[in-house]
């Protein structure tokens, strides 16, 4: 039986997205990519294009920078969805001055009710120094709480470092 929710986390440029993509491809199900980034500059445009090229063909891409719930509710049960990533989703909510606790609660409820297999990617932000400004500290704390909640909800949790996966919870078959 496939896991309903797999949570993949790691540092920036750790290989977590590529690992998560392989989980979706190996499922053999219809591949859906929920993109949470918003493109505001050329650097981000280039990063998005690299991710699209890395994924290759065979993916349906849906842009959902803020409201993942409505999309998750419509996914078919025979599909596998990659949400890349929770960190950008949280950043979008922080910058939109959303109620972060409510946004997190809504996301978790949506994940529980989603009929598809879901893999969600997130950055681990707890290994660095204490940020020097209030907004960065607020983000780090909110990301830490979100990661804890996603890990608690997930069937499988994998940390990726230097492209190498370490299963923290559950097991990969």
C-alpha cells in the first residue's frame, strides 16, 4: 500500500526536490506538481525553469502559491502529487500577512482529506544561526512549527543531505 503522505526535508540545494520527484515517478501514478513559488525576478524564473527541465515530461503542473486546499481536494485517487515546496508556501503567507496558524491548520486538514498520494518538500531551517532580524526569526520559528506538524502527520519522513536520503519515520519500499 502506498503512503498517503511523505514529507521530504533538507537544506537548500540538498537534492530534496529531485529525490521527491523520483518518489512520484516510481509510484507509477498520474504525476501532478503543485508549484508554490511566485516568480518576481529573473533568478527565480531561472530556478523554476531548472526544476521544470529536471522533472522532464509527464507532469501536470498546477500553480498554487497560497491556497493548496482547493487543489488537493480535486486530485484523483490514482494520482501522486508533489508539493514543492512548503517553505515557499509559508513565505508567501508570511509576506501576505496571513494568519500563519490558520493557514497551517487549513493545509493539514486538506492533506488529511486529499484522495491522492502526496509528497511534500520543505527546507530544514533549524541548523543555522539565530537570524539577526525579527522577520527572519518569525519565519524560522513558523517554518520549524510547520515542519514539526508535517512530520507528525506524515507516514514517511525523509531528510535529504548532499543528495542522500535518510529515513526518519516509516520506511521506503
